[in-house]
């Protein structure tokens, strides 16, 4: 694929990593706060896990496409 497509993939990967990291930090902050709502904490905890899992699935396929849909994982060049 083109360098622009590969660069776009890398940008998405970074953005998803940052988003998931910030969600996990918010969960931790809420856990440490005595004033946090248990229901909101539970929902955010579940949501953060769902986002982490979903983004891993998305990134796996996006990487496959960005690198030209190679015949095997070994054909994907790491940057």
C-alpha cells in the first residue's frame, strides 16, 4: 500500500492507544475517589474493556489492509 495509507494506520494506532490509556486512567481515578458513583465506575470499567478489545480487533484488520492484505503475518513489515 501507499506510504500515506500506512501513515494513516500508524496515526489511528497511536490515537487508539492514547484513548484507551486515558480511559484506563479515568477508571483508576474513579476507583481512588471516595466520591465516585459505583454505577458509573462499573459502566466505565466495562466500557474501557470493550474499547480496548474492540480497538485491538479493529487495528488487527486495519494493519492487514494497510500493508496490502499479505498472504501471511510475516509479510507485514514493522516500522
